[in-house]
């Protein structure tokens, strides 16, 4: 399979899975096994194209970010609370990500970890959906610090590939009584600093490889970036409307089925 076609397919996978609780990183790792390419060779690509999906959040919610930015500059309380909540929730994963980066990089090479994390995560989603009653939908700026800190630590679970960053943050928020729509949007907003930070680290670690022009380079990254942006933009709009009415159980069953299929396939190789 050519590099450009692979970049397009991975961009589609990233855009489809970044913001739903099924683990985009896990899907990219399994795709590397299915397509037969080197996951190490494409590791920088897999992280950086997530910025395309993040740009989709900024475009979809540009008014929210604009108002928050103006609020911070003019010291308005709502803008300051929005920025505070995003920063506080981001800090736990930022600190642990730096401390555990080498260990995380090892886990990212293990499709079996992804497969089992998909299954266990699906079971966890079903349990949380059954056990908790989501609260009312409010603005992210209105969330109290207790819930914000809880979501921040929940996001750290996503350092295990296959757990899903959006799944961990959304389910963590639901477990603390946050409404479904608010939980989904908070997860989207929190993805912006989280993925910018992860992509920056990945670029710093792989700048020599990318600059050399051999193998996977800036051309493939650009293709994957654009594709993931366009697909994620469509997914965000549909996802929020869907989960506000129907919940997350279908995504849990999807995780369990895909994880079980991956376990079986990896065992037969």
C-alpha cells in the first residue's frame, strides 16, 4: 500500500475515532497491524494528525473559544473560569505524561494491550451508564473544581493505549454527575491543550527523521491532517446530538466486539 493511501486511511480512522469513546490511538495501532506497516515508522504521523481533529474542535466551537479568550483578556469571570477549568484538568496528564513518556512509548507498540483495554473499557462504560444518573447540561465554566480535577485525573488513564482519552474524560465526568452534553464538550475542549502538548513532544523526538525526508514525512502528515480534520468536523456535530439523546452504550458494545476480535486475530497470527 502506498504512503499517500495509507495516510488517507489513517486520517479517516483518526477523524472517526478521536472524539468518540473508542480510542483513536488504539485504532491506529491496530490499523498498523492490519495494514502491515511499521507502527514505529508512523508513530509521529499518528500523533501529529490528531491536531487535524483538534482543529475541528476549534472550528466547531470557535465562538466559545473566542468568548473565553476575550473574557480572559478583559478579566470577565466566565472566561476566567473556562480557562481555569481547562488548565486544571490538563495539568495531571501533562505532568504524568512527561514523567512516564518512555513507558508510554513502550505500551504504544503493543496491540495486545490495546485489544484488552478496548474490552475492559467497554465493560466500564456499560457499568457507568447503568450506575449513574447524568446531571443537567451546563457550561464548562460552571463546573466546580472538584469535578474538573476528577476529569483531569481520569484523563491520565488514557495513557494506556486503547483506553480512549475521550472515553476516560467523558465517563469520568458522568461518574461525577456531569450531564452528557457537558461531559462531551468538556472532553472536546480539554483535547486541545492535551493533544497540542503530545504532538509537540512527538515532533521534538522525531524531528530528525521527519527532516531527513525518508519514509513517512511532511507530505503524508499534511494529507492525514486534512483528512482527519474534515472527518472529525462531521463526527463532532453528529456525536454530541446522538449522545445527548441515546447515551454511550453502543460505543461500549463496539469496543467489546472490536477488542474481542483483535484478541482472537492476534492469537492466531
